[in-house]
């Protein structure tokens, strides 16, 4: 016989804890905030996945190159930053 899980107890505890924190006026506002947070997380995840796909595609076309390593990359960033500073002054 498999185990079953009823999330209702956890949900009730979370809502009760949030309600007593004073940050929300009602259980409905807590659920609304959770739904809003979930929607934002899903949108952020979709944007991140799209950026990863775009990067993978660009790498596949040869538009991006593999990094020679953290130290070389750091040196390149510092060098370009110093060059920008020299141009500004």
C-alpha cells in the first residue's frame, strides 16, 4: 500500500502563520499573493529558458565561443573595463 500526502495541513499551517504575522489582512490576500508569486516565478522561468535556448542556438551557430577559463575571463573583463575608463577620462 502506497503512502498518500494531503497538502491541506501544510497549507493551513502556512496560511495561519502568515495571517498571524500581520503582513496580510485575510486568507484570501495570502492565497492571492501566493498565486501572484507563482505567476511571476513561471514567467521568470520561461524567460530564463528562452535565454538559455537562445544561447545554446547561438553557440551552435558559432556565434559564441567557449570561455578559456575563469582567470582569463576575469582578466579580459578587467582589461575592457580599464579601456572604457581611459576613454571616458
